[in-house]
C-alpha cells in the first residue's frame, strides 16, 4: 500500500507524464508533426461536465484495452501476475500490483490527454480518484452488482470472476476486463458472471509456485 499507492503513483504521475509528453513530441517532430496535429477538439470549448465525461469515457476505454493486453501478451502478463496472486478479495487486493503496471497504463493514458486538449491537473485528478474509489469497491468481497447499473459500472460481483483461478472453457485469457466501467465487457462480449462467486478459488494456474513476499514478487518478471 505504501509503495504502490503513495510513492509509486507520485513518481509515475509527475515523472512519466512529462516524459511521455516529451517523447511523443520528439517522435512526431521527426515527421514534421506535433501533438496539436492530432488534437480532435479542446474541452475548453465544451461545458465542463461534458468535457470531463468525454475524457472519462475515452480514458476508461483505453485502460480497458490496456488491461486486455496485460493478459494477452506474455511479458506483460508476467507483471500482471503479481496482482492476480491475491487469494482473498479485499480492498487491499487493489493495491497489490507490480510497479510496471502503472507505467504501462499511464503511458497509454497520455493518448486521450493528447488528442483531447484543455485538461488541467484538477480534471485528471477528479477522474483518477473516482476510478480509485470504484476500484476499491470492485476488490471488496461484497457480492454487490448495483442492480441495473451493473451493465454500466464494474462491480464486486463481476470483478471477482476476473480473478477466478479457473477460466471458462470458451476463453483463453480472461473475462471482465473493466476497470471502472463494465460497459465495454458487455459491448465486446468479454462479460462472464455465471453466479455469485464469493467463495470461488482465486489466482492462476500453478500459482502455488509464485513467490509470496514483496521483493520476490517485484523481481519475478525480471527473472522470467
């Protein structure tokens, strides 16, 4: 909790966002382009609520796809295994992840910030802390699904199946990739909630061989 939630996120938000911006600018400049060349519109031209909603939807969709990549690409999966090594759901499970994950997420998250101009730190913070709150609830072993809102927001009943050790036979990599919204899973048919999974076994195949302590889990993907 201390390393990931405080130290790591502080470093990633400040350092990585600036680095990603400069790197993208440098690459585009080689082709005689700039970020403004891809900017679709400026949210300053829209009502505040609409600008935030657009940013939230675009950023959540990008992070949903990033989450899918973490499961499908072997190198990224070796990092993501740290998060899936939890054997019991609880809000602290949301804070167990390898330091490389936010690097991947926040690097790709720079894309919507680049193509939708006009955001400031306060706008990004509003969306970020809303997503954090939903993420904590998703990892709480509560069995909630929010009724009809389950088709819009990710929820504990849905997300526990994402952590299920045994995958359904019709999928190869995973289900329920939603972070804040469940909407994308229902649209792209990656949803799976057969019943209340409060007592299902969590983890992944051969997780009994996965290291248990903090340092070993951080080093595991590098050794692999």
